[in-house]
C-alpha cells in the first residue's frame, strides 16, 4: 500500500486568522437600504439592466436558490416572470458600507492585523485579541452581531491557522453552513478530510482554468492528487508556482498579515469601454483628451509628474485585429496640454483609419514627485507659467463643484464620455447622482 505523504505541522506558524465577507454584499446592502432581510429579499444588482446582455453583479441568496441566478448571469438568462427586484449598482453606497464594516473590524484588531482583500472580503489576525474579546469563535460571533445590529448585513466567517485555511473555510463551509451561524473552521488537522476532498481543482482558491488544465494533463484531478505528487516534478514543470501549489495542497501558507507588503501605486490609469463602436477618428480623440484630463488631475492632486505615457486602443470584436498598445518616454510633466499632445501623437501614429474602436486606456507611468515649476527651453517661461496657472484653476473649480462643472465644448458632443463617466465608480453607477 502506498504511503500517504503528510506534512509535519509542528514547525508551521499557528495563528488565529479570520476571513470575513458579507453574504451577497451588493444585494444585501440594497436589501438593508429597503429595510429587508438580506437572506429573504429578492434582489439582483445588474449592470446595464436595460440591456439584454446586462450582467448580474450580485444576487440575494433566495433567488440564487430559486432561479439559479448568480454573479455573471446575463439579463436574458433570467426567467421572464421571475419574482426579482432588479436594481442598478450604486458603487458609492457599497464603498461607504465597506468603510463602516472596516471600522467595526478595527474594534477587534490593530490596523496592521487587518488586510482588505476586496470590497466585501477581509482577513483579520485575532491572535493578539483574545485577552480582550475571548476565543476566536467568540470574536467571530461578536463581529457578526455588531455588523447585523448596526448595518443589517449578514457576515460569514472562515477561521484557520493561516490565511489560506481561513479563506478555504470561508469558501467551502462558512458561506453555506447556516446551522453553524455561517462560521467555519479549518485547521491543519482538517487538511486530509476537508482540503483534500476539494474537486475539481478550479474550486481551490488561486487555481484558474489554465492551471487546472495543465495539472489534469499530468493526472492531477483533485487536491489529494496534488498533495501526493512529487514536489520536484511540480517545480520542474511549473517553476516556483509548482512549489507553492504543493504546499497549498497541504494547507501551508506562511503569510503573516502584519508583514504584508503594500506597494505604492507606480502608475495611474483610466480605462473606458465605449457604449458603441467609434469609427470617426475625431470622436476617439475627444475621449482620449477627456481621459487624459482626468488622469492628469489625479497626478496634480498627489503632486506627481509622469515620465511615461501609454495608450491602449481596443478594436471592436467584429474585426479580426485586436488594436494596439504603445508607450512613450517623455520629459516628466503634469501639464494637461503636453500630455494630451503626447497621447494623440501615439494615436495618430498607430491608428488605422475607419477601424471601430471600443476600448480606450490612458496610463501614466514612471511617476515622480514634483519639485518645482518645470521650465522648457522650447517654450517661453510666461507661457509655461500661464498654462500651469490655468491647470490649477481648472483643478480648483472641479474639486469644488465636480468634474463636469468645467468641460471642453467637444465633451458635449454625442461622442463625449466625460459626463457619463462622472456618474461611474469602479466602472458602474455610483448612485451619487440620485
């Protein structure tokens, strides 16, 4: 009989980690705003609900169960007579609720022991919180009660010896175990009879379709197969990722939340999926100018300049060519006029006439702190100072009265996107315009 490969966990760090999320967050927030119970409401949050291709961003648990509606479902896939309240996303409201949830978390852990993973999911290290608040399970219950009492949201909690096990406990137990109060715990001792039962591989946190297909090709179908495979062969085939997969299959994750590196942003980017194909060159230029303006305002807000500009143009899926992506090193600047000139130069150089454009992305890289006024030998000092003062005046008005308080006349044309984009947050309606 083949020996089962087991790890010696005696030398592995054991901490009390929680992975917490709000059940069907967007839909639950909408339910709470309507004074409904999140678990019995019938709400689907849908991006572009007037479009048959509109996408479900969140669905309340009840309609998931009754109609099979879930994140990623399209409008046309929802039964026509389904008893569902379809609402548009309000990202500003969700972000505000997320901040309120985080404030509750911070009652139980220090700032360095809280890692925000997404808008609705966070990791908490409560190892140092027991003297004040009790056992890990007690803290989980208290957090759930606080969020429910103050915000009307149902929280699910995965508990583990490390972030990986806590996340797996959340995804594979806590989210579905109402009898246990939506709390699940996975420890090292649970690896053989819980983690190794995960199948297919794509159900495991961090394994995507391509990795699953590659593992399947060498006979690995589930996490048990992966845990029993040769670590040497995995590393040879997948590199350092293969080694990581092997240790994850044994439930090992040595991440310490307080040691997590949080890098500063090294680039500023704006991306826009257009509402229709743009085939007129001038129309695309309007969008590029608008997006450059928005990105430059962000630069100046943080007192930065950019030394690299990049333009990405995506063509419509109706044509064979995908588009282009080119960047250009420049003398560091925060001038709207100059940066629009550079980006349009890239556009004119690589754009093919009459090609339908559907995606525009403007990115600034190689950011650096602005030290002083940047004079240019090829531009009169008076003109440089005048342009800078104009930029500052525009920034001041927009900060005080909103971005759309000052727009170029071209933005008022049908091809302009600035007014539409001002209503969005995270690519969806912010809800602030109501």
